[in-house]
C-alpha cells in the first residue's frame, strides 16, 4: 500500500526533494552573503541575525508555495489563499503601519549603512534637533546617547525621513 503510494507520487516526491535542496542551498548562500556583508561593515551579530531571519522567512514562504504547487494544489487556489492571508496581514499592518515602516527602514539602514554604531550624528529637525552617538540599531528603533547622557530611542523610519549629518565617523 505504501509502496503503491510512493510509485504513484514518485515525481512529486522527487520534485519536493529538489525544491527542499534548492531552498537549503539558497538559504546557505544568502546567510553567508549577509554574514560577510555584516562583517565587512562591522555590524553587530544581533543585527546580522535579524536580517538573516527576515530573508530566511521569505525564502521559506517561497519554498512552501513551490511545494504546495508541486503536490497539485491548483494555482488559483494558492493565490486565493495567499491573497486572503495578505489581506488580513495588510489590514493589521495598516493599523500598525509604523511597525512595518520601521522594520523596512531597519533593513534599508542595514544594507545602505549611511551611518553605523559609534558614529556621532546630528539630526536636522526644526522642532527638536538631536546631536548624539549611535549606540545600537535594531529592527524597530535606533538607540542614541547624547553628550549629557540622555538615551534617546528613535524610530528607524525617522532616520530615513530626516536629514542626518555625520559629525564624527567611527571608521577604522
């Protein structure tokens, strides 16, 4: 009985194995690229792991869609399911749009690295100019410390929106 099932589904089993193999190879290469990029730009290990987690999640979703289609779920059913899930997620993110924009800004800051931890910056804001040293950049916020010792938690999307002057770079 099991042997008959395996014989009937042999192409799907092989295709699933190939899809999983491709997923793990892509995961390995993207993780190593992000790790090398993080070392080259001297980002903290926690920040590199966070970006790896985001990329691994997207690759996992892609692998799941491929495997579901291999096993015969019709494309229109897959797209209906995905669009339903994305609609629910979209409504949730619209309610909390700042969370999504901060995560996106954190990823942009990771790859564009206009400034890094240890740099002293000035944020040009009319109402509240800030001059401080960057202590940490996480997925949602950047932690700053002023010369007077104040710790400021600034959302990442504000660092993308505001003009930032690097006063002193922590270049080696």
